[in-house]
C-alpha cells in the first residue's frame, strides 16, 4: 500500500508543480509529464504485483476524530488500478507535445493539475473501503473531470457539455448516496464489511439504485446522454482517459457492490444483460450516425460498456444458475474487455487527437486521405479500429471470444437464462458487425480516399511523444491479441476477488482457451504472410503503373464526389429507425437546371430527445406552479406566519 | 491429420472448378454452350501473369486488401471438416474464430475499396458492411441451435464423423429450416443472386464486384481465389448438412461430399438463372428471413429436446 | 468576564457613529480582531458570566460565537476595501450598525435566559435593519420594511411561545430560573401541552428569522438589497443565531421526551425550505437572490438534520459551520461581481473566469462547496444527514431531500456557469466583456478574506482540532444527537 | 373590588379592539391605540394587591412607554408625513367589525377550555389578550396603510404584554424592561421607515411595496 500512496503523491506533486511553475511553460509541462508518468508507472507496478500475488493490502487513517478513511487494495481494485495507471501513463506521455501551444500556458498548467487530481481520485475511488472515503474520492473525481471538460469554455457546446456532465454526475452521486444510505441503515457503520446482512428486498433496491448511479457514470444507455457531449469537449488525452478508464470506475462500482451484496439473484443478471445489449447496439448505431470523430468515439464507448455489461450480466446469470464456468467466463471476459477497451479506445482518441490537432477540425466529412501523410497515426488508428471491431488477431477479439464462450455456456440452460444468453450472443454479434461498419467508415472517410477540404490537404503528423504513446498502445493491442494468456490470468485473479464462493479458480482450462486464441492468431498471421509472399513473388519484375481511380465513366471525378460518411451509414442507421431517428434537411431540387443545393442529415439520440419532455419539463412545470408563493405582498407574508402557527396548533 | 491437409489443399485447388459449374448451369439455361469448366483457372493464370495499375489515391491498405481477404478465406477452410474428416485445426470455439476471420477479410475488402476514393466503391462498401451484419446474427443463431443440440462449439463436432447424422436424428425437421437459412447466408455472403449479381454491368447495382473495380493483375487474382474459397466454404457446410451419410468406406465419404457440393452449386446456378435480383432495400428483409428461420428452428428444438 | 465580549463592540459601535470615517473603518477591523481574541479566550477557559442567570457559555453558543467572530473579522477586512472602492453616503451609520449588529449577535450566542435570548434576537433585527437600508433605494426601503415588520411579528410569536413556556413552568410547578440550562434538567416536569404550544410558537417565530419556509419571505429581499458585507453577515451568522434559539428550545423538548414531536415539526419545516429554495433557484435571474435562496436551502438542511436526530444533528452542526464560512465568502465574492459588472442580473454578467480570475476561483470554489462537493465540509454534513435519514427510516424525507438537492444543483450550476463562463448577452455590457474597459481590478483585501474562509472550510473538512471537536460533540449530545 | 375593576378595564380593552376594527381613520386608530396602551399597562396595579416598589416603578415605566412614547412617535411620524388619512382596508369595516365580535366570543370560549395558570381569577384576562393578539394580526393583514400595520404590530405587543402580566409581575423587571425597550426601538425604527416610505413614494400605501418578488 505504501507504494500505492507514494505513486499517488508523486502524481499529485506533478500536478502541483505544473500549477506552481505555470509561467515557465516548458518546465511545467516537462515536470508534470515526468512526475505524473513516473507516478503512474510506479502505481502500475504496485498494482500488478498485488494482482499477481493476489494479496489484499488495507490501511486506514483517522478522519474527523471519530471516522476513518479506509483504503483497501484487493485483486479487483488492483486490476482496475493497473488499467487506469497504464492508460494514464500513456496519456501523460502523449500530453507533453499535445499541450505544447504556449498561447495559454496557465490554462495548460491548470489542465495538467486537474488531470493529476483526476488520476489520483480515480485511484482512490478504486481503493476506497468505506462509504465516506468512496463518496469523497468519487465526488472529487467528478469535480476534477468537470473542470477538464470545460477547459475550453469559450465554445458554447463545451459549456453545455460541462453543465450536462456536472448535473448528471451529481444526480448519479445522489443515487449512490441513497444506495449507501440503505447500506448504513442495516449495517449501522460506514464500513463495507457486513453489507451482506441486508434483507433481500433491501439488497435488490440498493443494487438498482447503485446501478443507476454508477450507470450514469459508466454511460449505460438511458443515462449516457452526457457522455457524447463531455468526452469530445475535453482535450484528447483527457478524452482518452475519460473514455478509456474513467467510465470504468462505474463498472468497478457495480462489480464491487455486486460482490459486497453476496446475493446471487438472477434478476441482477437479467437487468445487466438487458442494459448491456441495449447500450451496446444503440451506442454503436449512434456512433455510426455521427459526423464528429470524437463524438463517434464517445458513442462507441457506450457500445463497449454495453459489451462489458453483457459479460458481467452473463457472469451474474452464471452465478445465479450455479454454473461456475459460465460465471467465471462472463466476469473474466468483462474484465478482460475492460482492459482491452481501455487500450484501444485511448489509442483511437489519441489518433483522433492528432488528426484534430493537425487539421483543426473534428468533422469527418471535411477530412480524407490522411493516411498518406500521417503514416504512424494512420496505422495506429487502423490497429485500434481492428481491435475495437473485435477482429483477430487483436486484443478486442480475445475479450469478446471469452464473453461468447460464457454466453454459449448459458445456452445449455433453459427458460429465462437461455433467453438472456441468446440475447447476449445475438447482441454481441450485431454489435460486432455494426462496429465493423462504423470503423471502416471512420477509416475510409478520415484516413483514406482523397482530402475533401483544404483542412485535410497534406497535413503531416508531429509531436514525438504523441507518436510514442500511440505506438505503445498499438503494440499492446497486438501483443494482448496474440498472447492473451498472461493478461487474461490477471483478470482471472481479479474475478477470484469477487468472492463468488468459488474457492480458487484453476487457470489451466482458461489457459487452454487463450492458447486457442494464440493458435488462431498464428494461423491467420502465417497465412497472411504467406499470401503476401505469394503476391510479391507474382509481382517480381512486373510493370507497376499509377493513374487516377477509374471513375466508372466519369471523366473528371473530384474529391467532393467521394462517398460521404452520412451516406455510408444511412441504410444501416435507418434499419434501427425508431430508436435512431434521422433528421434530413434539403431544399427540393427545382427547375430544369437546378442551382447548387445542400443536404444535411443528423441522427438523433432517442434518450437525449426524451430527456427534455420526459424529465426536465415535468420538473420545471412542478416548480413553476410553486413560484407564486413569493409574490411580494407583505400582508400574505404575515398570513403565512399565522397559517403556520394555526396549522401546527392542531397537532398538539 | 494428413488427409485433412490434403483435403484442404484439394479444396483450395478445386474451388475455382466448382464455381465454373454455376457458369455452366447459367449457360445451359441461356441455351448456350457456355465456358469450359476450367475457365476460372484460365482467368486466374491470366491475371497472375499481368502487372497492375494502382490508383494514385490508394495506399498500402489497398494492397493489403486482396492478401488478407484471400488469407482469411483459406484460414476459414482450415477449420472446416470436409468429407466427414477432421479439419486441420479444431478447438472449442473455432466457429466464432472463423466467423470473425471472415469479418477480418471483409474489413480489409471494405478498407481497400474506400481507399480508392471512388464513390461507386464506397457505395458497394456500404452495402458490403450492411448485409453481413444480419448474416452474422443469423449465423450465431444457427450456432446457438447447434450448440443446443450438441453442446459443442466447433465445426468438427457438427460436420465430422457421424455428427451431422446425429443432428438429423435429433432434430430433423428444424434442421431443414437451418439448411434454408444457411443457403440464404451463402447467397448473401458470397454476393450471388438474388442479393447481388456478379454478372451485372451497372456499377450502381453492384456490391462485391464494384469494390474490386480498381484491383488488377495478381491482386485481383487473389481476390477471385478468395471468393471462390469463400463460396466453397459455405457450399461445403451445406453439402455436409444435406448429405450427412457416413459410409464406412473411405472413398465413399468423399464421393458423397462432392455430390453434395455439386448439388449446392447446381442450385445456386439454377437460382441465379431463374430468379432476378432483389431491389437493394428488399435485401435486408430477405436476409432477415434466414435469421427468422434459424430462430424458429431453435424454438422448435427446445420443444423437441424436452 | 463573559459580558465584555458583546459590550466591547457595543461601545465601539456607539463610538463609530461620531468618529471620522477613516478612523471608524480602522475601528471596525480593530474591534473584529479584539472580538476574535476575546471569544477565543472565552473558548479556552469558559468563565462564569457576571449575570449568571442571564448569560452562560454553552457549547452550541460557543460554536456560533467562534464562527461569528472569525467571519466578522474577515468581513471587516473586506469591508474596509469595500468602503474604499464604493463610497457610501452614510458610512458611519453603516460601520456603527455593523458593530452594534455584532454585539447583539454575540449577545444571542451567550444568552441563556429565555427572555434575554428573545431580547437579543429582536435586537439583531433592529441593529441590522439600517444595514439593509444602506443604499437608500426604493427597493432597499421595501426590503427593510418587510424585514423589520415580518421579523418583528415573527419574533413576537416567539415571545408568545416563551410566555407559554412560563405557563408550562407554572403548571408544572417548576420554580427554577427561566434559563435553558436550568430548565433542561427539569424539563420532564413541565406541562407538555403548553410546552408543545410554546415550541410551536418559538419555532415559527425564530424560524421566521432563520428563514424557514414559509416564513422565509423577507430573506431573499433583505439579503439581495443589503450591501454585500452586510449580506454576508446576515446570511453567514444571523441565521445561525436564530437557529440557536430553536436549538436551545429543542434541547428542552428532547429532555422532556417530546423529541418526536419537535423532530417531526423541524423535518417538515426543513423540507419545505429546501423545496422552496429549489423552486426559486431553478429559474433565478439575480445572483444575490440565488445565494439568499441557497441560504434558505441550507437552513432547511440544518433544520432537517436537527429533526432527524442522531448522526443527523452532527451533520446539521457541521453544515451550520461550513455554510457560514462558505456562504459568507460567496456573498463577498458577489460583492466583487456587483462592483465589476454593475448589475444584479445574471444575464448581464459573464466571462468572470477571464475578467476576475481571483474572484472567479473563490466564487466557483464556494459554489462547489455550497452544493456539497468535497473538499468542503457541507459534503460531509449532507452525507451524514442522508445516512441518518435512512437510518431512522425517514425514507420519504430522504427522497424529497435528495430530489430537491438535484434540482437546486441543476439551477445553481446553470446560473453560476453563466456568470463564470458565458459571454454577456446584453449589448450595454459588451464593454464590460473585454479586458480594457473592465474597470474593477480585484484589490487583495477584497479577495483573500474569501480565500481564508474557504480554506478554513477545506481544512475543517479533513481535520477538526480536538477542542473544537469536543465542543461540537457536547453541543450535539445536548439534544440527543449521536455520532453513530 | 379589584376583580371588578380589572374586569371593567379588560372590557375597555375589548371595546378598544372593536374600535380598532371599525375605525377608518389613522388618527382615530392612534387614539384607540394610546388608550389601549394606558389601560393595558395599568392593569397590573389592580391584579396584584400589594406591589413591590420595583414593580410599581416598572409598571409606571410601561405606562409611559406604551401609553405615551409609542403613540407619540407614531403621531410625530404622521405629523412629519402629511398622511392621507384612510387606512385603506383590504377587508371592509363592517366585515371587520363582525369579525371582531366573533373573535371576542371565540377567544372567551377557547380560554374556557385552556388550562391557564393565573394569579388573577379574572375570566377576561386571557380572552382579552388573545383578542388583542389577533386584532394586531388582523390589522397587519387586512390594512394596506403602512401606519395602520404598525399600529397593528403595537396592538400585538400589547396583547402579548397582557398575556404576560401574570408572568411579568413575578419575573425580573430588568428582563421585562429589555423587552419593552426592544418594542419601543422597533416602533421607532418603523416610524423612521414610515417617513422614508412617505418621502420615497409620497404615500404609505403598501401596495406600492410589491416590487421585490419572483
């Protein structure tokens, strides 16, 4: 534990240092980067050692004379800690060149400061071992990330995003408060130790409250509205952290509560799987409909949270229906996907960050052909896309493969568990297909073809540390994809900390699974290499000439004739029309020689659409009815006093 | 093991031949003599001899496309049991791996198409991205069906040895649905009529063909070979399903298998020459039917098994 | 010598009327310092009062006294800067009544006799009325009028309540002095009916002063019309003084075994206030009124916690302390905003983060603190109150509380973000929007008092010195609050 | 004998209540209030047979303040502010009058059922106090004229004093005196505010004071 705190204080020191020396831009940046990344590395080491030893460290400090700030690092926390520290390490490295615009050194320093606070608070959330500690770090996490979201408050949409995020996180925190309130009612203490004494009903109610609270942080479907606004607003390395790991704290919360409640109710599993399938499919559908690259990535986070939830839900169903294999496969698959998603999502956000940094626009339909000038970024992005589509031999596949196996375990059951597993498997399949469509779209529109506007014309990539970070993450994606064994064991030992009642989980059978993945990866790699060999053999000493793309009869195709992202996705989005309404605007084409016209289409988020009439207006209506009380007439003000007394006198 | 590898090589080598069957059938219905059965080999050799012209818009991805799509098709065949023999590689869950391998191939085909900055290829790519989504759902529904019956998650368990026969014995009627569903999937995945028409000349209506417009020479040859193998892959599954007879004699199994293949290819050819292709917006419903069939089959089996 | 603590500011206040302006400003700060020292001494060695029958040093009184003198000291420092930047027509009256106000509030915290408490609280009204009328505008006149009349009537009710207490003494045959400390032990003998009636009248009466809905009606007007230092005092400490009256009476109720009765009443008033605050914060257009309503909210929270009992009382006391610290800092910052933008409407402010970075930090931190974000103490208080509400099974109360908190936060956050980040909409404030024409340069004297206040709250959120902790615990135990 | 006088005095108080309800002019109201103050503050003389000197002094002080100073200050306020003389009722005079009658009866009935400690066995003391309280409240709520409202507040205080008579003769007079001073100071401040209202709006109709609202 001492290592952990040392790491945290190092990170904090980095943030403070950057704030203190804000004026000396280079120094503050370098210092912050060094200290924060050093701290992250240290923390990573501590977490991984804890995880492999699978021992539990705990420590507590006195707080307000009577209470305690208790911290505990068991395998589950350690797993999430490892993920967080890894991604934050990369983000810190990336940030060095990303934030090098000396225009606003103070703002950069402030960003770095809140970034360090965010990292630390996330780490504390994961290790918190009683209610006070948890809520304290949770709220600090929300606050610091809020500041990161509105760091560029001059843009109206960023302010809106910040507001939305602020309110959502606060409301979510209130739900968590309520859940802990139920805990406290029964345990009478702030500790987590004897939560299992709750009554059945209380447990279910508490779980639902927590699921809403943590779900709103994790971006589970109806509560995800803030996410696609907030994540793009932040600077890209922050978006990477928020989308890659911060939302995972919500997942951690749900898992932790589940393990605390020790209630194998199948209902939990059903709820979670249902939420997962809905978030997964709708998330990727909305992602498919986006034109802003960072918004798209944010929505795809909703999708991946869905996949994780499906895994967890299958695990819960497995526990409920006494099928240990299914349970372990589900949970470990979910955790494994937590790790994988953290890696490739932050990779993708960093790639997008590079693109936005160089071209200055986030609109995909203004870009194109960047792969030619941004080789490293482009190929890193390709790797990320392949991984996020869950294609072998990349890490995304490894995670989803395990979840699939868990799901098929459920097929052997019957009644509701069977139906749930079917939903899970089909959901995963559809998500995979849509994700493939979504990310081929991003690649094709942003990185391939020809530049659509001047913004994208011959932009080169710059910033060594940014390329390092992306390279590192891309490498990690490939390595985990080919050799998942060791990493998977980490998630296994995290699962064993869920106290599902299985003494200790044998690693041999799972090693077999990962072995199969490695085998498959080798097969495909070898075949591809072989094919490449064949190809180059056939191409030896052959005339290779270059010319324009064949325009199918168009003699002079322009770059504006390329297929746009909107039209690429249109059919697929329309397939889900009621859930994803498409709004089109175009003046009717008139006349024999129509003038130049325009066409706009945007895909609406059904949850966001329903938020105003469903929630906000009723509340406002309710309170508007009460406003007349303060009408300014002193006579009635005095009347209130009399009224209050008279009414109360009846109760003597 | 050895037989498996031999069979795999044989499959790869004979895949073009079987596709030629379709052409023959179409020619027959057209009242023509039609091309020789070895036509595809001629085409491949001709292509392999040629050089290539690359669009200035393209990048390395464009060159990776053919390689990877072909490689994935070959890899898929590695996991497929043919003529009742064990496949080269088989493990629990290889089915999922194969489906995702085909996905990988699709990814790069699409990427290569998007690389050319051609609006038509983009159009084709969009369709190529869309329809297989439903196919995958259907495939997984079928997997659920098989798993429900066998409790296994590998092709070997379904199509090698007496596995298939067992399936027929347990759930014959619902397996019929599966066969039809599989056929629809085959038609969609390999972009044949009525989903797509490989013989069409109008780019606007193409799916697969339009995506490879810019490929030439050996690249195009690889693509062709890949699509032959892909077609062979699905055809092999179907033949395994429709002729599940396990004779003790080693040769006989192979003959039965080939007979099944021929039947499948004939049917594809017949449909191709008798039915017109659907309108693009009708295709999703058509593909969805396969999912519906598989789902229905599964429901029925639930009844049967209990 | 307990009485010195409130006699000193009384005398200096009288002096301030006659002395020249500059001197009286210095006198203000000086008195603040002296008062702080005196109250610290009082805290260190709690001496016997000279009029022991009327005055006593009680833990709850000490708490509010400490808060008062700390706040007043810092506010007086701010005030000197304020008066320098912002010339008042009748400055002496302002300073003088500030000091008188301080003395009366101190008297409230120290008074032990029921009637003396009443006198002191009524005196605070009279001493603060001129402060509200400082700007001599029609609106401020109206605010003063409402303040004086409503509070006087309300407090008259409290007097009736106190009389009822004497009735209950008569009937109960209790012949002890009419001081809370004397009555609490013998509360069991008091006649319950009159006691209850008395409690009702006192809660309504002092509740009027404390700003509990529906008697809160004067509060937003007064707090928004008063000059910011005065608003800071009104909101930061005056409300606590009124709360003290209820707290002490509740002590008697609890020891008389009527805690359910009093608790329910307090919970109802608390929830009403919170909901009322939510109603008006949601669509508020003036930032000072918004802060005023937020005070009503916090008073509601305190009443709720007191009513819930147990850990809730501890939470309530913590909320009281931190609310005073944070809210006064907020009002001081609002004074800077008013000077900077010359406008009360939120719509005409904006971009404060750029225009007044120092004030922005203070203001935003205060906002975060007041809406229950760590590292500020109200977070802990609200946490405890919610926990206690669940523990004691007040699910409905907890639900309403949480819901209103969310609504209040939604409104508050929107207004605050508009002030801090939005670009001003009105054309006449466009000059205010760009740095050159933005006249108000934040003098340190008008910024760091806020920082000190917030810092105190921040420290107290993580570490409470044992002496202070002991005082809190005594106060909490006095009305049957526990820490578990 | 004393009980008889006390009752007569209290009847006078009740009478003043009725007047207060009925009177439409501010000066009349002030006279009523002054009369009421005098009556209320001499009652202790007759309740307690033999008073300590302190009590006597205090009662006289009360008499001076309630009967003279307070009405005088209001009067001066009016003098300064050349007032329009109508009390501008929200509830009409006849209605008010009937309300007053009903109020007195109700008060009498209620106080029958209450168990009130009292050293005087006068049956009217508590009803009179209650009706004074409510009268004050009534004037505060049902008269738009600011002066009338202030007078209402004073009547309220009178009522409280009457209610506290029993207590006040026992309690420390210093405390009572403090209360009295508070009331006086309050009225003074109100008078000042009245003048300012008059100067600012050149009227004392409180319907002008409705600008601060949501």
